[in-house]
C-alpha cells in the first residue's frame, strides 16, 4: 500500500452554523461543495489539496486535550498573530518549537485546538 497524501481532517461539531462562521469568517477558509449526506456538515479547503470536514449534530460532550490538535502551516506566524488580534481571537503563543518553527494555538467553538505555525 502506498499512502499518497492526507486528504482531509473531519471534526464532529455541535452547531454547524457556528463552526462554519468560525472557519469561514474568522479563519477565512474557503467553503467547498459537499455531497448531499443525510446529516448536516460543511467542507472547507485547507491549502491546495487538503480539506476540513465539519460533521454536525454532535450531542455528547467530548474531552479534548491541548495535545490533540491539527496544525495549519501559515506564511508567517507574526502575520497570523496580527490577524488574530484584529479578529479578536484568543490565542496562546507565539512560542518556538525545538525545530525552529513558531507556533500559535487557538480553539474553535467546540474546543478543538488548532496550531498555526511557520518556519
């Protein structure tokens, strides 16, 4: 078996509309067409080939540790920090990883941790 790429990340959300506003309006991800599943959701473009899939109707609580996250490479962590301040998004960092990357962490409405990083 040859794995060619990571295609998408799917996260289970309570309120698709609220999460859609966060990813579309706050992070400014591009919405993309989604098949007509029998449950609510939304899809977004991540970079050139990857996608973020929101799966709706989560009713149970989830426990998320800050180490459970997905990371988005950005052109500049400093620009990302300025962007987050302008949008009034709470974040932690920036801090430097041992490999030299600069990290900033945010959380979405469901508490999922998202790392924004650059080298």
